[in-house]
């Protein structure tokens, strides 16, 4: 009896399943189900976004912690060397320092994008043999027949792989410093001449001799 009077005063009633229904058809919160459960109007599973293809592949060639002695003490930073390339004839490198690893890698990657070079590829290899030095590093790069693959080691292999040269033979003849070897390899690749340009240069030299 008291329950009926209380429902008439509040305007609430009993639902078909025995739950308390308030004015406007709003069901009592305690009767809706376990807390946190969403009804049919709740959000469904999130749609997975398609992964964006990166323009360049990148690899950290060298990562080192460097310190600098200042008046107030030692200042510690990180130095990163990053090689990037599209494996289709374009490659670049960047060396940068930062307060943490992520900052140094980001700065080196941005620097590498500004130093991209295009490597001429003829018959799935480099057009001709070339040897270049950078500081104490000395790198020799030679063309190779199809099916040879990349026969090189260390930093030179990473550079040739990201440049997209399918068949090539390279040899490190000087220092084992990774950064200097990478710079020497990129210097050599940047000075490669296309087959047509090389023939024209050879014909001009012959004419000059005559």
C-alpha cells in the first residue's frame, strides 16, 4: 500500500520486467545492467586505419653517447647517424646530436632527407668501377653480373642496400669507422657517371689526344 502511494507521488511505475520506470520512460540506472556496459546505441569497435607507406626506409647506422666538458661540468648528449633510401636509386645520410636518442634520430633523419643523392644504375649494377676516400676511410665499388647480389660489409652494405643496387661488389680498404665509410660510399655513388655520359667523356678525351 505504501509502495503504491510512493509511486503515485513520484509518478513512477513498474516495467514489464519488474524494474522501476520513471516519468518519461527512463529506466532506473540500477536496473539497466552492469555498470560500464553499453547498449545498442554505444560505440562499436574502432575501425583500423590503413597503414601509410613510408617514403623512405631508414636505419640507425651508429648511435653514441658523447660528453662535452664545460665550465659547469660535463654535458652529455647523443649522436646518431641515420641512413635513408627508397631502394630505387635514392639514398642519403645524416649525422646529428640531441638531448635524447629520439631527438638525435629525428634530427639526423631530417638532415638525411636534405642530402639525398640519385645513383645511376645500368643493367642492374653500377655503371663502372670507382674508388673514393673520406678522411681515413677508403672504399672501392665495382660492378657485378646479375645474380651476384650485394657483396659488401659494414656501413657500405647498408648504403648500397638502401640505394637499391641489386648486384655490386664493394671493399673497405681503409678505416673501420662506420660514419666515415658511409660518407665515402655515398661520395663514390654520387660521382658515378651514366653510361652515355661516360662514352661522351671518353670520345672527347680521344679527340683531345688526336
